[in-house]
C-alpha cells in the first residue's frame, strides 16, 4: 500500500513545527514512497545525486541542488543503488515564519519567500551547478542546533531560516514583491484560497469568491491573478488535480470515483483537465506512482 499522508514528522513541541533529517547516513535511508503532507519541505543534496518524483515528474538532483516543496505536493525520493548519496531534508510549517506584527520590510521578504516556495500544491527546483547559492553553512547550523537541543535552540533555528531566505533573495531565487504590492490584496486573496480549499469539489464561481472577500467581481479577478499568478479557474483546476492525486495514491478509488470526489462528474472532462495541468493522463500518473 502506498503512503497516503505523513503526519508524525514534526518534533514534540507543537509550538515549533520543525524537523530536520540527514538521509543517507546511518540508518536514515534515502528512500520514500509517494506521499504528501501539509507543511513545507526543503531537500538539499549534500553528496552525489538523488532521484525525486514530484507530482509525477521525475528529476535528478545533483550535489548542491535544491528542491522546495509546498504543502500538499505529492512526492517521493530515491537514489541509484551504487551511489553513497546524502540529502539534508528540512520540514517546517509556514506559521513558523509568519509574523503578524512584523514591519513592512520583513513582511515583504517573508511573503515573497512563501509566495515562491510555500504555496500549497507548488514546488520549485533550483539547479546550483556553480554553487551560486551556498546554503551549506546555514543548514549545518540548523542541524547542529536541532540535534543539540540546547536552551533557545528554536530561536537559533529561526535565525538560520531567515538567513536562508535572505540568501535565496540575494541570489534572485526569490523575486521580491515590488514596493507597490499591497498587503491588503494578499489578505483578501488568502480568504478566497481558504474557501477554495474547503469547497473545491463544488461549483465555485468568480462572483462567489469576490463576495467571500467583500470586493467587486472585476477588482477580485485582477488582484487574484496578481497575487497567485493564475486566474481563479486555473487555480481551482490545479487544486482539484492535486487532491485527485492524493486519492489515486491510496489505490482505493477508480479514476471515475476520484473524478467525482473532486467535483468533476464527467470522467472525460476530468481526463482533459488533468492532461492540461500535468501533461499526462490520470491513468499514466497512477502507473508512474505504482513503480516508483
């Protein structure tokens, strides 16, 4: 049976949703079946190379390469048998760096980071052939503090996370929001994203989302595309496809049952939508996941 969801990955402190693993060392095997979770994940290749499958797409990550996965992203990891590969894996919830009382400058940087790497159902691969983005010292500091568990280790780790974000911004791996980017737009759109996540199996209109945010139809359409990079229909389709993949991973449902559960009663429409978003059919996705 393939893994549907991982829950027990955070440390014992619910106020500090964070965990580190150094996979490929000792008994920490560098292998995972397809799974998903609600928090962010960073995979940094320390040695040799690893194989990563994300939403059905396969990648080979070389030493120094980075994969950032947003929550709800279906993924698995492996390595070639003959390689002595090592990967640093960092898990944390976006709430760890969300700052309700932060100043405007800090908020701009954090929102830019979360918009690039922390969006649900999203991911990004950073090819680092020339080691332009050197996270090794920052990640080593995180690991040391996490393993030692000394007083105020959580404060040290948060400091290292901010350093990581600053490095990614400095090396243009994260596009910083322009000065005229309104935080009010982000707050308004976040309401609609929550509504979509809770009601994606229903018929959702742009008018309904605008009403949810207490703004006009045309105004909402403009700011939704500005904040998410997708129009509302593209975003809903993306959510439905990702939720469908979670159901398909369980092997408990047929494609037609999955289609119905994510709000698409016509199976042929579901096939067309899925292929448009992923570039392959739902059946092909199931076949890929079966043999990973």
